[in-house]
């Protein structure tokens, strides 16, 4: 709506709290230099790298938890098999 009113894209984006100041500054530079398409590509690359970084960190954080859960499941399965066998040998 602000772009339709004639405001620059960087001003319209700056009013939204969704984008970082770096993105707003990159859009401003792209508008001033007349190469906004290249800057949009750079912004897309920036967000892609950011998502990859966060997914890598998240998977690194979840991995020990998943290992613990699988270990507990294996322990329960092993106890379910071996406890009745040990009880039979003690009789």
C-alpha cells in the first residue's frame, strides 16, 4: 500500500518490523544504484544462508536428545526380553 502511494521500497520495508536493518540498508543501496534486482538476489542469498545455519544448529542440538530417546527405547526392549529369561533361570 505504501509503495502504491509512491514511497520507496526501502521506506515501506523499514516500516515493517519483519526485516533487519541490514536488509533495509541493502534495499536502499539497490534503489539508489538502480540495481535492486541484484540486491534482492543478495538478500535472498543472505536469508538462505541464515536458514541453513539455523537448521544446522537446530539439528546439532536435537541430535543428542534423539540419541537418548533411542537409547532408552533399546534399553526397554532389551529389558523386556532379558528380564523374563533371568527370572526363569532363578526358579
